[in-house]
C-alpha cells in the first residue's frame, strides 16, 4: 500500500537555503514541500492557509517557528544552529567591525556569550519579540554605535536599510536535510496517532450505549454520540461542563468518592428511564476521573429480544396441519380441536400412544398460532439424563457446576421467548424438574442454575405424554398441581386401530415418499392384502405403519411380491403377539370373549382347524368377531383359513 507524501511547509527567504531544499525535494519522493518567504508575524496567515490545504508540519527559523507554534494546530520545527556555524559567522562579523549586535528572539542564547568571550569578540545579544520590535532593536543599535548585525534574513534586510554591515546566519545543507528527516518522523508518528484516534473515536461513537467521561473535578472531558442523543444535548453544551449540570443526581460522583463501581442503576432523566453503570478511573489509589455508560431501558428490551431471536435461530416448526394425513371422522375431530386450541395461549397437553403423531400436532398448534413467527423449541424429556435436563431447560451461569461453559448458557425457555416450547414425554421429568417447571408456568420467569437473577419470559408450553397422566398423578409419579397447569387444554390422539379408515391413505403416502426418495417405480398393493393391513391392530401406530411401508417399497422388485408381503406381515403379527400384554394393560374394559378364548385354547386335543371353526360358528362367521375371539388379527385369521382350506368351506356355505 503506497503512503501519501509527507506535506511539509518551509518558511525562509534565504536563496541558498531555498535552493538546498528544492534540490533535496527532487530526489526524495516521500516529501511534498511548499516554500514561503514570509517571516515572523507575516508568516501567520500564509501558514494558516497551508494548514487548511493539508500541510502537516511547518519548518522555519527560530523566531518564525516560535510565533507559528503559537498560532497553528500542526507541529512546527525550527532549523537548529550549530555552534560551529555561529563561530564562523562571529569571526566573519569581527572582520567587518568591532561592535557587533546579535538580535535574538525572546530569550538569549546562553552559550553565545561564552563563545564571544572565548573568541575575544565584542558582540551583544539584544532581544526582540516581532518585526516591529526587531526594527526598533536594530535602529537603536545603530544609534549606539554598533557596526555589524549578525542574524537571519529579516535582521540582515533591516540592518542594510539602516546602513549597517551584516552577516547572515545560514543553515548548512546537512542541517536542512536532518531537519526534513526529523519532520518526516514527526508526521509519520502523528499519522499513526491520528489513525489510532480515529479508531478509538469510531469505537467510542459506534456503541449503542451512551458514554460520558469526566475529570477528577467532575467536568465532562469526553462524550459520545449515543450519550448526546439520549440526553438530547449538543457536544458544546457538554464538554467542560460539570456533570451535575447535565444529570441532576449524578451517581458517577458518588462512585468516584467511594472508589467503587455502581452497576445497573436506573435513573430518570428528561422523562426517560436510563440504566447507568458508573466506574471511577484510578491511578494507584488516586481518583483521576470517572466514566458512565448508560442506555434507555427500551433499548435493552429490544436488544434482549434480538439476542434471544439470534440464539434461537433454527428453532422452527417443521410440520403443519396438512401433515396430518387422514380421512376418518376421528382425525377430523382432532384437527378441529387443534385449530381451536391454537388460537388460545394456554398450556396444552397432547395425550396418545407412541407413534400416533403427537409431535406433528405440537408443531401444527404453533404454526397455526399467533406465535408462528417466533421460535419453536422442542425437547424430549425422556431422552436426556435427569441432571442434564434441568440445565438444558433453564440454563446456567458460569461456574454453576464442574464442566459448565464459560459465560454460562441460556436455557431452552429463554430461547423460546415469545414462542412455544414442546416438552415431549413430560411424564419422564424428574421431581426437581417438575418443581421448576411449575414455577416457570406460575411466575412466567426462569432462574438459571447458579444464578440469583430472574429472567422474565413469555412462552407457551405444549406438553405430550404417551401414558394416562391423570393416573400418574394418582400414583404420585407426577405432580398434581403441574398436571393441572399443563392440561388447561388437552387433545387426545386416537391409536391407528381406532382410525383404520386412514390406513390405506397413510400407506399410499408413505410408499410414495419412499419411492420418490429412492427413485423407485410406483408399487400397488392389491385390495385383499390391503384389507389385512386395515384390520391389523398396529401397536406401534403410524410410526410402525411407516416402517412397514418403506420396507415393502425397498425390498420389492418394481412389482408387488405376495411372498415378501406375507413375510413382513408375519413380523407384524409376531410383534403384536408379544405386545398383547401391554395392549391389554392399556384397555380399561375386559374383552368379553376372553372366557371363550381360554376355554377353546385349553382344549389341547382339538386341532387348529377345529378351534377356528368353533370360533367362526360362535361369531356366526363374522371374521372380525372370530379374530377377536381367537386373539389374532383379521389378517392372520385370513391366512390361517387359506392355509387350512377353510376359505372354500366358508364360501360353500353360500
């Protein structure tokens, strides 16, 4: 990256010096030199113009440099005079006359008298303070009998006008080059300093918080743009003003007096509620100033909302009401209930067996609600160990426990702020989690583990369970008060066996999904086999049907394979037989056919054909009733009848 040339202004009327400077500038491409011939007060307006036009440093002789330094904001350097140069000029002057005057700007050169004494030269230093003063000094010197004037171009010019002999002090080429190099170093440092200043100023003004810095006397030394905006004042109304005149009751002075930080202090200024933090600035034990940072409480709320939204990015509902594939009245009733409860904001409990679609219903409630643009956070309470579930739900502060993340971690309730949280299998939550959940629902606030601060939240709780929660409260495994809190509204999902009309539609949907996913040809299941699926009890519900559908599609070879279907269906039957005790436990009423079934099964001397025929006669050849009596599915009954040749007997009855 190329660096802009250093812009240097030089004031001198000495022709030899001007020539040296121009010659140097021709081969030094790091400098851009502007030369002016004015001196002393006459140089001020020219130098100010240079400053406005971007000149970064001024060089001049001693007197001119002193005057410009007092009138400019940029640095000014004086060309130095070596003792050897002074000696040569004094020797030269002594050859022109015996009485020598040396006009000096403002203060004498201590070593000049010593040089004159050493050289046995009669020279006197006379002080001047400007052009008019210089004119007066030289005129008086002429009256006093001085013969020679030693000085700069202006002294020489005035002396010649009064008829005096002169010797001009000149800077050597080496001195000129050295001074220019020094000027370049000064400008480089100044540029770096200015760059740092701009960075700090940008940081200072880019923060959304107001910042005020005061000195040890309580006067404002710095104030950023946000502070000016919040306090509705201008910078000129603040800088150098006592902070007590800006803020009626400045706690910053108290923080400085007590040498301690004051954090999160709410103060009302101009009708606004501002949150202040005050910090004294100490050097050792001495207070040298103080800093206040503050923001509007409304800004804090907006910022908190943005942070929560950013942290909860990715927490979205993935399903909608259209994902509930159905044609049965039972599911139409469920969907109508979903639409109704979605309009409310109360907690809701979704109950149903495993695999009935509780998660899809939870997602659908959120997407249909007024919170659908806000986060949807989901967690399975049974899938996370007890000691981790609490920290996942409620978060923790740094150092709350061994292994806790630096800076702490927000809990899922915080991330779900303004949205919904889905607590699947809530019945698995431990007692400690249940207690904290109850507090969240009651107080609408959470407290992180290891913290003493409460965080307000606005979250709708959607819970789900695959067991009878009312019974769980009666046996003491679930808090009764929490149960009533989460079940202000409720939805009961029917098992697949109670909505058998939906099975063909669901089967077709799952098969088409699998065919599209794996780029397979469409597969059609004959009605006779489809009826077997419709009459199967499906203890695993929709999830089990989806699994069966995918396996049927993947293992078939572009066309329906009866043998494969029988194999997969047999696995369904075996699973059902193993799950029967569980299904019986779910049923409140006892099957009235149990006594007959046990009686038939206990007659071990009878063949399977006899048993099935007896059951058919008992049910008057109603296959559904026959299957219930035997404790098997309609599909298994059909297959057994086919293998035993009983279908023909049944058909022969007319």
